């Protein structure tokens, strides 16, 4: 659930509901599609009271006013659209299937794409922001992890991680000076990997 100044946005059976945090009353409902599995996120860094939604049904990212549900902007994106990473005045969104996956840097105020990079092996999880290094880490759907410049999304390095297709289901985490990610190894569990992207 996302909370934006007294409004809580929740995803339930293909729709986003905005609930009043104090009373629990429903303020509005917006259908986003039964295939949508990305929860709404609050945008509070610019003084507004907005939510960022993914609509799997319409194949787009949407910014809506949390109080009224009114649409501020929409951006078509190829499916599937993964959880946006909000950082500062931008959101970073991974979308599309293998061979057509793209990572987009989106200006939150307007919905304008300010940078874009294609990921040839595809992406199965969202990116990780490393603020103190001005970098963005984007795991490919298999074999590789990309280190990108946070401002331009230009590729700085590629690491051979040797993970297999479908083995990454959660995004990586930045812990101290190491990138930590879990690689599923079938039905028996997962292996935790940690490395420092120098």
C-alpha cells in the first residue's frame, strides 16, 4: 500500500482503491487490470498528493491525484511493466519482454521520458538505485547485470552474473558497499550473491 498525505492506495483484484487513512472510507476506485501485480506508489517529494499506478490492462504508467483519482498523465509502456523506482524527481521503470525490454527514466512532473536504454537479454526485475555512486543497477533476465549512469542511463559496466532465465524474481539490494541479490536454484531454495560493482 502507498500512503500520500492521508490517502492510502491499495491494489485489490485488478483495481486501485484510494482509502482515507483516518476513516477507512473509499475515496475512489480505478480499474488497472487483473494482470496488474504492481502496487501503487506515493509521490510526495514535490509537495503533491499523488499516486503512481501501473495499468497492465492498458499497458501504461499513470500518475493520478490521490484525493480525487483524476489523471495527471499517462505513459504507454510495453508489458509487462515492473515496479517503478521513484528517486528524486524521476521514476525508473523497466518494461517489455525479452529482446524488447527497456529501462525508462521518467520525469514525474510531466510523464516525459528523459532517458531510455534497451536491455538485449530482457529484464525480469526492477532496477536498484545506488545514490552515493550515482548509479543504477539493472539485472538482465539472465547472465548479466548492468551498471548504468543514474543521470543518462549510459552503460558503465556489465558483469557476468551467470544467473539463469527466471531465477531472479526480486530486485537486488544495495548493502553498504555490496550489491546483494538472490538467485533461485529451482525448488530447493535460493543462493545469495554479493559483489561490489567497481
